[in-house]
C-alpha cells in the first residue's frame, strides 16, 4: 500500500490517493491507477502494471511517495 497524490495536489492540503498493489511503484514517478472507491476526500486505487509510467521532470521537486507498512 502506498499513500500518493496526483500531480496537482499539495501535501497536507489536498486529498490522498491510497494505492493497493503498489509494490512495483517507485518514488518520484507518476503512474496511471484505477480509482476503485472514495471516502470523504480520499481516493482508493489499484496499481495496474500496464499503466503509463512517467518520470518526474525534476525529481528534486517531486513529492515523494510515502510507503505504508
């Protein structure tokens, strides 16, 4: 499980996207995920291995993906 944001969300202000099956995701990259549920402001999604992966243009400014235990 990983706690993520979209490219337009700010930390501690906007919603989170909680992604299941996120083992192959790497910090600093953007991925297409499938939204499967919502609760209040948070989105629940599943990582799809066939989804688009896009490297961040400036990894120093990228918001890190916070992996949950």
